């Protein structure tokens, strides 16, 4: 099963489902896994749609989401 998440709420729901069904979970983030190691026999939580980037010029900081 592959769950393609677009927001943190999707990840939370996916983890809850995996716990409820006692499924093994693997995470796919930026999509750089050419060998397929992020794919397991249970659930893959795909974060590649989560591509938000927020910058705060005043604090000189950047927040980058998991799919970037």
C-alpha cells in the first residue's frame, strides 16, 4: 500500500491506519531511492508531494518540508 501525503495531517492518519492494521511502515521522502529500499511489504508513506519551503528573512532561517 502506498499513501501519497500532501500534508502533515495525511501522515498522522496514515500512521494511525498502519498501527490499527499492524502494518510495517516505510517512508519515501524526496524520491532519491533508486534501489527501492524505501518500499516494504506493508505501507509506504510517500512524502514527495510535501514540497513546501518557508523562509524567514528576519530570523535568517528556512523550513523545508520532507518531500523537497
